[in-house]
C-alpha cells in the first residue's frame, strides 16, 4: 500500500470515528508506530487533526476545505459510487451545471457515455476531464482563479452562470444538516452554487456520507430546494424521514 493511500484511509477513519489510536493503526496497516506518527504529522500540517498522546482527533469541521488535490484522493470509492448514481439521473441532450467539487469531477468522468450534453462549469479540473468529448457543448465561466479548489469564482463567474438556464445543477457541499441545510467552507464557493441552483430547473446534491450532521461556514440552501440527494451509504432513519418530508428523492448504492 502506498503511503498516500494509507494516509487517506486513516483520514476516513478519523472522519467516521472522530479519533484514532497509533497502536491500533500500526497493527491494522502492519507498519511501525513511527510510520503512523509520520502519517499523523502530515495530516496535522494539512489541518485535519490535532495529535495527542497515543493518537489524534479529527478537527476538519473547524477549518476551510483542504486543497483540491487532497479532497480528490479522499473517499474515492464513495465518490465513484455517487458518480454512477448521478449519471443515471442525466439523460442524452440534457443541459447541466457542475460545480468545482471533487465529487463533480468524478461525475463528469462517469458521464462520458452520454450524448449531446451541454455542460456549464467553473471547474478547471472538469474542463480537463471532458476536453475530448465529441458532440458536447462545454461552457466555462470567467472569474478569479482559486488554485486551492481548481476553480473560477467571483462576481464574473456568478454573472455568467445566472445568464443561462439548464435542466439540472449537480452540486456538492462541505456540511449537511437537517435544520440548516447544506453549507460550504467558503462564501465564494457557496455563492457559485447558489447561482447554479437559481439557473436550474432541478438541483441534485451529491454528498459523501461523512458530511452528514455537519455545518460549515457559508449557507448554500435548504433541503426543500433539492430535487434529489445522492450519497455513498444508506443514511439513518432520521435522515430518510426528513428527506421524505421535504419531497427529496434519496439515492444510495444498494
């Protein structure tokens, strides 16, 4: 196993459990405790955790989103499952918008078999993903480049998005809460997502399960504004009931 793969698996455990123990991780991954300490040192430098005696605790909810390169390599299997389900909701000839999230880049890749798609995005990564798609009409916003999220943001990007009308906007978020809805770590990202929602007939939220029951800095929208929610595992009964009450279709791998 590569060091980056081990580090991402440790991060997934931290997100799920809130804390990890060095001795237990050493046995699980069959590496020395010193190797695990180095992994945790890297995660702490990236702002995900706080280390303590014998282990570490998860702190990402109190910080901005990690760099895009880190997010794209986190929970890859979950993002691939979400992408496959999202592709089923897109039909040939659709006009769609995709945001700058790492999940959206997996969705763009999964849409490769669709025909005559018109795609609007502010994501540099997605542009690279679909650059060779024959028969697609791809439009990119202008705006200010945010290198940490590989996206274009700002007033120019928002204005471009609001100048179009599409069938579906597929967006992601940093946190998802029943009362406060879905939120983002950055206000500029949230404003782009709100513009996409306003320009679309239907909004589909693609959200990893570890983002449930969390709140981030900037609000995007409420559950009642969604057509559908796609996630990577079956949520608990509380969430199923809340989504049903709001009329939001729920999709997850069987």
